[in-house]
C-alpha cells in the first residue's frame, strides 16, 4: 500500500479560489497540498477559460499582498466608471436619452479607497498564470492531474483518497472544486438553488474607440448584456440570453454573430470585432446549506455559485479565502486544532451572511431586470434614477461592490494573513 501524504490542509481544487488559498495559507506558515484534475499548464491555454473577471479592489489588494502584483498589473484594466441602464438602445448609458441610468465613478470614493479604481478587469487566464507562477515560486505541493475521489472524516483528521488510489491526511480538508464539489458531498453538505434558464455568451472584442475604463451594463429583457473594458482597447462581453438562443449564438457563423453583435452593441465605441473563441456558460444559483463541518470547510463556487451580473462570484470566493486564512493562521498560532468545529465556526460566522446577501441580491436583480413587464420597467427606472441622484447611496454601493465594507480580513486590507 502507498504511503499517506501528510499536510496541514488539503485543498481540493487548484482553480482561482484554491490556488489563492494555498498561497495565503503558505504565507501564514501552514503546509497546504493542492489537488486538481487539470495540470496548471492546461488551465493557461486560451481555449480553457475565455472569461475575464471584474476583481474588486479589495480582492486585488489580496493578490498584491500574496506577491501577484508584478505579474498581474500589466494586464489589469482599471475600471474607472460603471454605467448601468435598462434602456434598450445601445449607447444609452453614455447619457443619450432613451432610458434610466445609473453612474458609478471611482473618483467619488477616492478619499476612502486610496485612489483605487472601482475594480480591475483581468482575463482569467492571466490570473491563473500569475497564480501558477506564485504557487511554484512558493514551492507548494501540487498534485495535478489528480482528482479527489472520496474523503473519510475521522475524529482527529480527514483522509482523502484520489482517483488514482493515492491517500492524503490532514486535520482539515477545504473543498474548492467548484459547483460539483466532491468534498462537499462527502461531508453530507446539501445545496439549494435553481437554474436561470439563461446562459452567458462570453467573447472578447476589439474596439475602434477607447473605452476609457468604463464598464457598461445593459439590463435587457432577455438578460444582462455587459461590456467590460480590457487592456489594449479590447472588451470582454458577457451576453446573457435564454439558453437556446445562447447556444445558437455560440455556433453561429462569424458573419451572423457579428450582425447580431453590431445590433446589440451599437456604434458608440466605433467598429467592434470579435476575435477568438466564444464560450457559453449555463447560469444557475447553487448555495451550500453549510460552509463547514467537522474537519471540512468550503470556499468559492463549491460554497456558492451565483449569477454573474454583478461580477461578484469570484470576489466572494476570494473573500472566503481571506477570512479562512486569517482564522486558520490565528488558530495555528494559538496552538488550536485547525480542523475543529470551534475554529471553523469562526470562519462560517464571518462569511455566512455576506455570501447569502450577495447571492440573493444578484438573484433578485436578475429577476427584476430580465423581463419586459411594463410595471416593473417603471419601478426599476424610477429606482435607478433615485439611486443615481443620491450620492451617499451610490458611494455605499461602490464600497460594497469593492469589498471595502464590514469587518475585513487582513488580506483584503493588503496585509499578511
Ligand atoms: C460568464 C461568467 C462571468 C463571470 N464573471 C465574473 C466576474 O466578473 N467577477 C467575479 O468575481 N466572478 C465572475 N464569475 C464567477 C467566477 O468565474 C467563479 O466564481 C469562479 O471561477 C469560481 O472559482 P473557483 O476556483 O471557486 O471554482 P472553479 O473555477 O469551478 O474551479 C474549481 C477547480 O476544481 C477542480 N476540480 C474539479 N473537480 C475536482 C476534484 N474531484 N478534485 C480536485 N479538484 C477538482 C477543477 O479542475 C477546477 O480547477 C463569472 C462567471 C461566469 C459564468
């Protein structure tokens, strides 16, 4: 029988959440082991994950604190403004008549954010590459390709079995394997949720005119349509449609896709041209009913998979990481058992409310906006106009979206865990 690999924390899933957690724990002096069925190299290919993510400024601080700044900064596009509208005509959010709109401007909270932008747009492949480099630099043990097949939770430790038969043991296992978490299932933690019947079509477009760091979000009856600024005068589109229409857009010939794109996008940024592959992501809500159990914790999409309309999914996962790393590092310093329920409950208490509030807010916004009900149009138009006129409300939204409110873990303030 093969030897058992020992660690302080076994992290199932070396995606954006798991790899960040590995680095955070290592910087706190713990010994994590990362496991993923995908080798890091495969995750870096342009065809692996076409998404770009809006990274809240507090999440970006955490990556900087973990040493990713020099690799990420050249690729990070500052988001200076966010324009939200439920107008149907493209470009209405630039202020043209035709619909209610709401404007968030980084300059308005500069005094509280040290001049940070509202967030940064980063292509996931760039973030994955930076994390892979940092994980290697830090000398972390990464078992990949390898998949967690089962977990046995004992009194003093948990034992993980990999699909290839290898075994690992640690006082704590963290499930970071996304929505299909094996660790979550092995711990008997249930999920609740529903499908939105929508899918997000993701593509990268090249623009004739500079986007000036402005992100646009149109709430259209079929679902939100977001134009998110990237470096090199490009933008990432997240184009939400009912699933059947989204699948048709993915497989449409280039000229057909471009015709739809021009109609939807308009010409306020000049000619737009989609280059590279299109990706389609089915959208659903999936929430774990608990974040922890004896010798187990969940983080990232394993704990909460949400609608992407406000760009908060990964940010929630990165907030989980910051809180969990701080709880574990303090417990280890005090000589406590890091996998005990008493310690893990501190993590659950820290993250539970924020995870539920953000997930349900995104769900509610999608329901309120993804329809053409005239009464709701009236209400939401009035709502957008009112919030737009009230400076303190706007500033509160911006700080919440930036992850700057509440009891922040040290990493989200840019400090060591
Ligand atoms: C269209 C779209 C746009 C989005 N835009 C944004 C945005 O702008 N901002 C934002 O914050 N969020 C955004 N999100 C959400 C964000 O992409 C997710 O929250 C994030 O990718 C979750 O990362 P994760 O590491 O938790 O999970 P995953 O990315 O699902 O990673 C899970 C990892 O676990 C591994 N794994 C799977 N099974 C096993 C196993 N048995 N054993 C070990 N490992 C396993 C997988 O290989 C993978 O590497 C968006 C989502 C979508 C769909």
